[in-house]
C-alpha cells in the first residue's frame, strides 16, 4: 500500500505506555500525547492543553481524563474537551490497536 495515501502511522507498542500513563510522540512538527488507561483503553490527543498549552502527556491519567500539570484543567481522553466549569478542547486524534501496535490517523492533524 502506498504510504502517501495510508493515513495510519505506527507510533509504538501498547507495552510502551504504562497503565494510567502517557507517551509523547512526534509527527512532523506536532506533538501527540498517547494515553493508556488502567483497563488498557488507548487515546491520542494533541499534547497541548486548551487553556495555556500545557503538556498533557505529563499530566495525571484518571477516570477517562487527564489533568493538565500546569493549571489542573481536566480534559476528556475520548473527546479532548475540558470538563467541569472550564471550556475549550484539544484535538482528539483517531487511534487504533492492531495486535500490540498503536496507530494514529495523521490525516486529522492540522
């Protein structure tokens, strides 16, 4: 298959990310945070909090969300939207797991 047409890019293995943790990967110049929950669900968001661009990959993963390490904004891993009284969203990137491989859809990147 022609890689110029294929939007899915391998970014690592499931075992590369600890449960309730994250890993930051780069695609071109964009930083992407890949998260793994305690029950092995995997999500990808642009590694930028909608508040002040804090590094979400360095935040705390909990209850389907990540808490930004800079100002404690809580961001949904499934939608990228800020929770509670905060408003805004970060780019949510489609992701899939094939065997143990984590792939992201780079066609959605800006």
